């Protein structure tokens, strides 16, 4: 299977490195990036010999597109990929809930959207519970302040998160509203919403906590089949504190699941 990576930043570079190192039945054929010189330098650093392409060239060359570009660039590659009937593996659940028409585009052209688990756990259980009745889903996200610098909602409130000396609640509302205010921070909440009761019924709190060093998510699901709580503490990447190290690994696991003779989990 020929794989292209759209967005060769923190996540894309790690995914590319692991594909190049060897994933069974996978071949990396190219990448796209906002900065060609930076991407070419990173490819040389990693010892990966593939070209930096335009989105159109990537779609033409690859059967599977790994989408990990900034939220604003989500449609740039996803639309042509789905219209060409490609499989798109993405961690941009926050962008997807704002563009759910992409599901119909995939259906119409024989494409497929696969939302990787990303920095979350328990999506299998939430998807299973959603086949019955889920009464409520609540997620509380606590992050080190540096992970939230530059978020639109933080800027709107005029909060200097780096000056905080105690935890501060920055948001309390739906996952859809949270995705708009924190597009680079709540892909986990958006993925949870897509797996469960939807972005308008999934409740979300976001806290900046100067005592934390890890991005922490606590989820409570109450359904007619089970009540369960999930908690994960993700180690941030050095390059992009808002992104957990496990996110790129979840993309690699999703790719492996497409061709592996044994796949664990629903």
C-alpha cells in the first residue's frame, strides 16, 4: 500500500520515520508541508528519500493519505483524496466535526475516513456503548499552560496562561464549541464525540493547570450497558506541547490495522 503524509510536522515526521523504518505492506511515497525547505531538511535528517509534493500530486501517488496538517489546511488534502476514492487516516477530529459533509463525499466516491485514536483511550468501549443508549459523556481536560498558548478562546479571553499560579477553568460547554475555541487542543474530545453521542451532547471542560507536566483527560460515560471512567496522562512532545507523544503512535497503529493479519480491538 502506497502511503502519503499530508503535513510533515511533529506527528507527520514521526509517522514517516516509522513507515520508512518498516511497516509491513506499507511504502511511503511522498509528503506535503507548509514549508517545502523545512520538510526537505527534515526528510534528509531522517534519511527518508521521498519527494515533497503538492496535495494533488500526493493524492495521485498514494492509496492511503495520512492527514496531520494544521486544522486550517484540513480540506486542502482531504477533499481531493476522498473524491479520488482514497483512504484518509486523520487525527483532526476537531476539523472533521466542522466538516461532516466529508463523510458523504467519502460515501459518494468510495473513499474512507479513519479517525485514529490519537491521545485518547477507550474509544472501542464508547463506540460499543453507543449501539445502546448513552445517557451522558463528560470529559475534563487539564493541560500545562504552555500547551494552551495561542488557542483562539484563550486569546479571546485575554488570559495570560503562563502567568497562572493555580488551576483556571478556561472552558465549559459542548465538544463542538470547544473544538472551535481550542482547535489544536481538543481532537481528543472531538474523537470522543464522534464515537459516542455527538459533538453537541458531549460535555467538555478545559483547565490550564500550572502544576501539571502532562496533558490529562478524564472521561466519564454513563450508558445503559455500562458506566465507566477513563483517565490518561499524555507526555507532551518537545516540539509541540499541545500534542502528546502517543498521537503519532496511534496513527502508526491505525495504519498497521489496515493490512495486518491480526487486528486487536473493534
